[in-house]
C-alpha cells in the first residue's frame, strides 16, 4: 500500500528539514560543523527470491557531521584561536574529563587558566627555566601573572650571554695621540752633607699612551756641592738621564734651577709594536744568602697581572767557597699573557768574592743578561756575613709574539721638583704626587675617535650606562675603553684589529667587570662578556648596526602572543618575552564517529578511536592563527536550496498519501 511509502517519505523529509534548519540556526556559531542527513530505502523481508520487489519507503540512516574547514575571521582578542587544518583542542572540565572542540573563543579565568565555557585548554607547560615539559601528559594551561624578576647583564644561559655590539669603525679616521703626565715630588729634603755620588730615589706610577701603568724611579745623585743630577728608571730598567740640566740649590738650600725636566721613553718595552705582547718580570733574590753550607733553593712564580710577573728564588744558600765561575741553575715555569706555559732557567755565576752574576733563559734559548734598554743586570752583592745587600730585584724583560695585543707608542711626562729643598741634615722623605692625564678624557673628543653607549643591568635590575670609547691607535688597530655610569674611563683597554679588507681579526670579545660598586646593594662587580662580532673597519661613517644584551629590570605581564605552532609567549613591561607553554592538538581516525556533547564539543567514542596527540604544524596537524576564530562551515545558499528540496519532498510524499486515499475511496464507492 502507498500509505507506508508516503509516511516514511514524510518522516525522512521532516528529518531532512530538521537537519537543514539546525544548520541554518548555527550558521553564525563559531567552530560549528554542519550536519548532513543521509537516507536509505526500505524493503520488506521475503523468503522467496523475486526480481519484482517494490520498496516500502525510506528511512534516515545517519546524520553525519561534516568537518570541512570553515572560514577564518580576524578578531582583536589575542586568546581567540583558529585551527587551520586538521585537529581539535582538548578541553578539561572541573572533574578532569576530556572533550574536544574547534571553537577557539578562549579567555582567562580568575586563576589565569585559558578557558572556554569553563573548560580549560590543554597543552604543554613551561618550567621555571623557560623550557617546555613535553615528556609529561598535557595539562591545563595557566598564565602566571607574577613579575618575572630582574636579571643582570651576562646572567642568562645563552651561548653569547652578555653584551653584543656590532659597528663600523671609520677607516679614514686619523691615529690619535694623547698628552703628557706630570709627576710632582713635594716636601723632599736632600742631605747637604751627603758625599759626592750619594743617590736618593723616589718611586711612583705613570700611565703611557696605551693606557698601561709603569713603575718609575726618580733618582737624585749628588754631583757637586749644592748640585744634584736627576735621572729616571722605568719599570726597573736601565737609568735614563732625561736632561743635562742638574738641580742647583742656593747656599740657603732653596732650589735655584732644574725644577722641571722633560722625559720621553720609547715604549718598546713593556709595550712593543702592535702584534707582540711583552712579558715583564723581576728576578727577586731577597731570600738568597752566601754561606759556607750551600743548600738548593726553589723557584716560585707569582702572577700579578697580564703584563708583570714576579719570579722569586727563595731559600737558596750559595757557597761562599765556590771558585769564581761556579754556576748555580734554578728552573721553574711561568705562564705568559697568551696562556702559554714556558720554562725558565735562572743561573747564578760567581764573578768575584761575595759577588754573583745573574742570567736567565726562556724555553732553553740563549741566556739573557741585559734589559731591552741596554742596561746590565745588576749583580748580587753580599756582605761578609753572607747577607744580600744589593742586586734585588733584578729587572728583566722578555717579549713573546701574540696576535691582538696592545699597540706601541711613546710616553711623555714631566718631573716637577719645585718642592725640593736642601738642608744641612740627614735625608728626609717627602711625598710623591702623581697626576697622570687619563688616556681618555670623556669631555675631550680629541682624545678618542668614536663613542657609543649601551644600557646594562645589575642583579637587582638597576640600569647603568656603559660608554665605549674607541680610539684609532695604529693602522687597522683600535683601542676600546669603557666608562661606567659616567665614571672616568678604565685605564686597562682592550683592542680590536682588522685585516687589509676591513674584517676583524682580533679582539672579538672582552671580559668586563664594573669598576665601581653598585649603590643599590646589587651583586658587585657587574661582570659579563662584551662581544664585537660583526664589527668592521670600512671607509664609511661610524655607526652601530647591532646592540643587544641579556639583562633586564623587573617586569609585569602586559600581553600574550600565540604562534602558529601553538607557542604561547608572555610580553612583559621590561621588554622581555617569556615562554609560557604550547597548545597541543588532537585528531582521530574517524572524526565523524565523535559523540556530540553540545556547546561545540565532542567526546571520544569507540567509532572515532582514541585521540592522537600532536603539536600544531607537525605531521598531519593543522596550524593555529591567533586573534582569529573559525566560522561555521555552513553554506547558507546550499542550505536554502536543501530547504526548498526538503519542502518539495515533503509535499510530494503528502501527495502520495492523498493519491492513495483517492484510490481507496474509489474502491469503497464500488459497493
């Protein structure tokens, strides 16, 4: 009978209209996936085979959800997230139950969790070191609102922690020369009764043009009545007479002439031409004795800096009965400024009664017995009791080749003896005032070539200004000095060197430590490495093209950013970004087998198979687009056409019933 077919058709058409109506109703629902009504025909069961069976209607076999991609619409909410491609967000309800969704309309709850309708978004969480914990099961993502705290420059775990400065140094710049130093000796009283030849010595420190400090001895030797000759000795080297003009005093002891004398040293030692690093040391025999019972001594090395080292021979007894020419050799090791270990042999040879000559050799080379300025090494002199009375320390110098050392130059200074008097009494020591003009005068731009500044941070996040003064001191060689918070530039510079093509070949990095304590109570000194990688020397204007450092002040969170790989970064008020976590995605072998839960969520089912974990952009998983949402995938035009079709189908099935009724009425009327 046609009634059954018509009724089943009406039911199917009604179901079709329900599905279409639901799709139209959710046309603006974010993340909604449209449904499709699927139908099947119905046949009556029969035991006999027949090729003329007539169906008895239709039924709704399935309402299948369609997971094709919806359009992506931009928003202004950084927590709105659209999935481009395959995958679902995992949501965790308060009971810990999982559900899955394509609806990326998220916000923060009162505890900082990323939620959608109270369901927490799952992902990998970063630890306190900023590393993702990917080995654990993804958990609810939470945004920590606490401040990140301060970090001192150089305090990160990055490979190039510290400050990185890249620039171009103008190759056309002239080589800079600097001024003089003044050494004043005040309040000194010389003995007018001193014998001719008597010498009085004063010692001070002066800085040369390369910023290196040297020990200078000022020697005053009586050459006639009321007349003293002034001479100097640099770093224990040979005596140098700066001028033939002596100090002349009146009969009353007042200085009459010779109060100011110019002295100029060629810095071939301890600062030779660029490309070699001098290594200077003193041979100290203060522990030596001359006795009838000799005993072997020992050699120790006391490194006091990159340029000066003391090598001491102690507990050594020389045999007074040894004949002239008898040698005693002491062996040891020392480390040069390049970190290379060298062997040193110190030989004491008896030259006369109570007198021993000294020589030394480096790495088995020829014995050295003169300082670079040509002065002889003074002998060791002993009294009749065997006590050392002269010749200690013994000055000596040795130069080792090295790339990237300080350049050569010359040092010029004046000795001011205006405060010297001569009294008829024993010698009285005065005071030595050293007024060395700093190698860099920040207020004098002629004392350097270029300057630039960088902001660095101490351990409490207090900012400081580090100023770099760059001075061209030789062809293809630049001196680098620094000033911390406006203090005087440090007098131990570094150097950067370039080849003929303007590429840096030396001085790529320097260790820096602040010369002043932090007023905030932070850790001091502030120490970090400064890198000059990428610095060039071309015939172009000076300019800084790269300036980075890893320190920062305390900061609070100001915003979030989510990458297409799901990485969540926090932006902080101190300009830092901090890794917070990574959103994970899940997919299924049969997404159409998921069980709808409402609120655009689905649950895993037997038909869908288990959820498969992945990260955005990996394998067959889609990527994420922040500040965007995925619209419903409903095509309204198609749905309206389907609605018309469903309506006509319904009308046609109703007509089938009406026609069947007319047929039955005809049969009834046959009576």
